[in-house]
C-alpha cells in the first residue's frame, strides 16, 4: 500500500483524534445525561468541522516543503473532497438513527451515550475495512471496477427507495436480536443490561446500540468505496473517514429536527453515489480532476437541500389541497 504518511504522521493523527475524543467525552461527562439543544449541536458540529479543516491545513503545511511542487495542494484537495463526501453519506446514518430512536422511544438524555459508543465502534470498524480495502486494491486493481459498479447500483437503488420509510418490523436482524436475547421492556437509565451472569437481561438501549452498529457496517460498505474513487492513499481515506464520523453525534442532534425539511437530500446522495461509481468505472479511461469532483458533490448536495426548501413533500401537498 503506497501512502504519503510516515510513522510520525500516523502518530500525530492518532494523538490528534485521541485528544479530541478525550475532550469530547470529558465535556459530555461534565454536562451529564441531558437533551442536546440545537444551539449546542450547532456549536459542536462547527467545532468538529473546524477541527477537520485545521488538520487538513496542518497536513498541507507539513507536506509543502517535503514534497514536489503541487503535491501538497493535491493531497489537501483530496482530503477536502473526501471529507464532505463521507460527511454527506453519514447523513443517511443519521436518518436511520432518528428512526431507531423514535421506534424504541429512546429518552433524549440517553441518546448521547448510544451515539458515543456507536462513533467509537465506527472508527475501529472503518479503520479495519479501509486497510483491508487498500490492501486488496494494491494487489488487484480490477477491484476498483467492482467498487464502481457497486456504488452505481447502490445509487440507482437509493433513487427508487428515496422517500420510503424503512419498516423495522420486517428487519430480520431486529427479529433475531429480540428473539435470542433475554430482554427487559423498560429503560434503566443509561444501562445496557441489568443483572449478572445467567440472570443478565438486556435493556432496549442495548438493542438500539446493536442496530446502530449494524447500520454503520452497512453504510460503511457504501462510503468506503466512495472515498477510494477520490484517493487511493490509505492515510487520506482513513483521516477523512474518521473526521466525518467524529462529528456524527453532533450532526445527528443538529439534523434531528430538520430531517423532514431536507426530504430531497436522499436523491442528492443517490446522485453523488452514481457520479462516484461512474467515475470509478472510468478511472482508466477518463481522469476526472479532484477539484471537479468536489464541485459536483457540493453543487449536487446543495441543490438537493435548496430544492427541499422550495418543494414540499407529497404528503404535505396532499394535506394542503385536502
């Protein structure tokens, strides 16, 4: 696996992320379980985005005098393209989280712990999947075509499914979990289980955590191939993914009340996947510059959000004409 990263750069990135997580967890512990306000979520979302941009600026500054002319700019631009792509694809996770929290009636003050554990698990999971993917691509270039076809088909499938509510009642995973684990019906604060040994019983919060972990596995299968269409460097792939996931908790609370307002965003995400899949399929025929990819992603997502504000959902249009 070829990468621009040195052991020093990996160490700095790891320390940077660990320090950010420690600060986040300390603040969370100090505030205690509570319902996150939109203002608090906005501040934390801005902080995580700012942290990603600071890291990218630091990376550019460090590489500027250590690489040939223009290489530092290219790498920084790859991060700047990959980060919003991963951030945008994480929005789909958020809509599923919102559905899970509503379905299981998770108390607002307990949602934070589940999201924190989910974020930590997602970081470990994605790191493993990224290194496996990078190793496979290094050995078998044709895997890029499989990734491209998969993203293209996923995007088309997302177009058809946009606007449809997933039905948790038919989820085989949920049926298996609830059918094989001893469960209690009510919440016990932030506890994931009560009792010990054979008497241990799991709370609904544990079931939600399992569903969130599985959801991230499913969405990581989409998002990780997408970033490989932008860069093949494992360092840029991992750092852009991690910074996107780090802000997931804050982004959830920011968008939870706005999910209905951006009802067309799913179509924008589908278009992004189709574009990235096509780009990956044509990687040996047409080289699409990273700057153009960034522009297409930004315009597509911004257009979907703006269209959501102008075009009312069908159910609201029907209600208004009734």
